[in-house]
C-alpha cells in the first residue's frame, strides 16, 4: 500500500487493494466499480449461489409463482433472490399481477427488481431490522406475505411479521454453499488492505479460512453491511470492523472513501 500526504498533511491511500467477498455474479460488478474509483480489487467470493435444480422443488416453485397474485406483499431478501425470481416471473406471468406490493431489502436488491420491470419499493434502511421498523405493525394484521430467499435463510423477518399478525410463506429459489479454497489460494493472494463482507454467512466462511491461512487479516479494516454483522465480526476477533450501513456498492464505496481518505 502506497501512502502520500495531501496539502493539509492528511495521510491518504494511493493504492488500496480491496478483497471482495460477495458471491458471483455481483462480485465481478463490485470489482469493476472499485477499479473505476482507482482502487485495486481482489475477488474471493465467500458464498456460492446455486439455483434450485431438483425437479420436484422446481415444480413447487412454479406453483408458488403462479399463485403470487394471492399475496399482499412479496419481499426479496437479496439481489440473488430478486434476479432468480424475475426469471420465474417472466416464465409464469406475461404481465405482472396487480395489487401486489413488491419490496426489496436494500437499495441494490430494489434496483435489481426495478431494472427487470418490477415496480419495487425499498425500505429507507438497508437491513431486515430497518424493514421491520418501516412496516407498521397495524398494517400487517392478516396480510399475506411471501418472503423470497435462499434455502435456510434467516427466520427473523418471518417470525417478527408473524408476531404482528401477518401470514407468512417462503419461496426458496437457491442454495448457498461455502466455496472450496485450498491453502494455495490464500498463499497466492496479493497483500490486502481492506475487506468488504456483505452478509453474516460470508463473514462466517471468511473467518474460517482466515483462521486457518491468514490470521493476520484479523487486524485489517473490514466493512460490514449492518450493525448485526459488525457486532458478529467483532465477536469473531476482527478488531477493525466498521459498519457501512448497507451491502450495496454505493454504501461500501462511501465507507471505503472514509477509510482511504479518497
């Protein structure tokens, strides 16, 4: 990492190598954004996203999508959920059903839906917790809500909405897996100056590998998407964890600018 001093005497980062751990295909897009800002990007996804392939499960998905007009709200928890759901919607609905409230958690997820023609709204924040603050309890009573996610996703959102009287269903479109990396992978990486992590599960996988192969990385600045994940990082021994208040590129770039002085 090359440092230089500006006219005010502040030390700034001239060449910052940032480890990007978000899954593909979003990882490549984040790397492009980073390079556009004059930093260096190192791609190392800490989650693999695999669409559901089992024929019986896909039949069940198709049935749910055909009945999506029976829901008052459809909530998408991630860009991958949005991307895969739009493929299913295109296959099952020549025109989107009316009367459904489409909601993306975070600006990136919402934008992914809007880019595909889904008139999605985003809660003012970037997290499940912010969404719960935004959805007023009185309006949730007897509302039918479909949560679009990956298999085995966090249950907190559904549980909290059920406590408010909502009727919850889930549509699981993909599996999340831990990538298989060897020690050689980490040995061949260049020096890293800062890390982006975009979910608690990615953080878990990264921490496992770092403990084995790169324990010194625990001292690096690491940007997390939410207060919850930031606390998780600190409990796992990341001593320079900071919350970017969002998993989208814009939030992480803004936090990176703060760290690099750019």
